[in-house]
C-alpha cells in the first residue's frame, strides 16, 4: 500500500448491533372458537410457563430479572421437560446433586 492509499482510506466505525430488550410477557394465542379466557388459562396452566414465571419472579428486578427474556426461559423449561420425557435425566440429576451440596 502506498502512502497515498493510506491517506485516502476512511476510518470506518462499526456500531455493534443492539440487542433487543428482553420480553417480559407470555403471549396467549387464541384459536378460532376459543374464548380469550381459555387462551390465557392455557398459558398460565402450562407447566413450562408456570416454572418460568416462578423463576422470573424470584429474581431481583435490578439484576438477573432485568436481563431475562420470559418466553425464552419458558422455551428452555419446555426443552428440559421434553428431555426428561425422552429419558435424559442429566439436568434433573445435576439439580438434585446441587441441592445435596
């Protein structure tokens, strides 16, 4: 590269992509012929959603809770439930072992 090439190059500043704000609510999707109350009840009664809401509520609002994405947490809990139903008990065993210590 010549001196002229170096002088004519512009310095590029790259702004990092901004992370979206964590979502703080679960969405009730209503089917045709289904009441809004039933759609909400299905969200509330879902075991993965219930576990996620309890975990979310237990965290400090200025700490982890501010960073938690509630739908992502509910999805993680559903994935773990599917793993257990499929016979993979590693997460359960790790949780129980942690409680012993």
